[in-house]
C-alpha cells in the first residue's frame, strides 16, 4: 500500500498522477486539514505534523510514504527518511525542468512562503537556476481557494490575475505547491498561451513507481481510502471538486 499525505486537498493532484501511473496500487490518502495551511507555519511545526502524518500512514500499513506537499518536503524530508521504517518519496518545485523549458530565462515559482523560505529551495535555485531570473510568488490565498473548492470562480480568477501581474515577462510558471494544478486552466488563461506551466505531480508518480518496483510492492486492487484530520462533512464538497467526483472521507485524530 502507498500512503500519501498533504496539509489538505492539494496532494490529491499527486494522488491522481500516482493512480494513473500505478492503477492497481492500493492508496491511502491523508489530508491534515486540521493543520492546513502548512505554508505560513514555522518549519518546526510542519516537521512535527509531517512526522505524525507519516507515522500514521505507516501504522495503517503504508510501505511507501509519498509527501505530496512541497512545504512538508522542504521542512521535513530528511527527518521522515531517518524516522520512518519505509521508503519516503518527496517533491520539490520543478525549477530544473522550468529552466530547461524557458526561452527568455525568466521563471516564476508559485509556492508557499514556507517552501520559498526554505534552505532546500535556495539550494535548488543555486543548483539549477543560477543563470536565469527566478521570480518567487507566495500564494497563500490560492491554497485557501482550493481548500474551499473554488477552482473556477471570479475571486480565484482575480487573485491569479493579481499574482501574475507582478511577473508579466515570465515565460515559465512552476506550480510549486500541490494545491495549484487544479487551477491550471485559470492560470494558463491569465498567463497566455506562450507561457509554459510546470507541474511535478507526474514526476513524483514516476519516482513512486520506481520505488515501488525497487521494494517489490505487490499489486493491489486499485483502492483509494481518504482520511482527514478535519471535518469530513465540511471538506467533502471541495474534495469532490478537486478529485472530480465524490470520495468517502473518514475523520482521524492525529495529535
Ligand atoms: N500543498 C502544499 C504544498 O505543496 C501546502 C499548502 C499549504 O498547506 O500551505 O506546498
């Protein structure tokens, strides 16, 4: 079984990519909704939530834990790899593919403030983007919009327009937060057809598939169970919007 977690619903975008890549794997998804958003929280707090979520997934039988959250990866991936007795797959904003795709050398990264302030992000930019201009956009309101299921309303559209107005000449936009892929149609419409949008979900799924092969993950029957530390009734409509259909959601208490 593959365990996947995020602060909320964003990690479902990675779950979708994993489902496409590994259709028979059994998946368990945990939205740490009671602590969402992670972005503005101190790194130490994100680390302790990530460890609690990872441990819970292992207790449920996860043989691989996927950190479907850039913010949690930036804060906690080393800790998770040292504390969890299973393989851990993390993720980071797609700066490397963005630089490869950019013709003008102007790349924008939409992410959380936690990701953008992290040492890992600084190292990523130094390693791959030293020769290009990197614009960083912390977009906490867009996390909120997605958590509210507002994937296509006027307020979301206006927020995106305001964010993108600050980076008019970027020719590549990196979705450095797993909450943002459902907003791709709006971001793309606002940025224009010449701007390339990079989502790392498929790359994370490919890495998960490699790890599954390495550890000999047995075939399952393609199940997906969803849990939240928040209120399932409140979250269910937004979950249905992000996933594309309703899914049963169970509350779990993870102190
Ligand atoms: N989905 C998350 C990420 O990829 C975090 C959003 C948040 O909780 O602030 O960074």
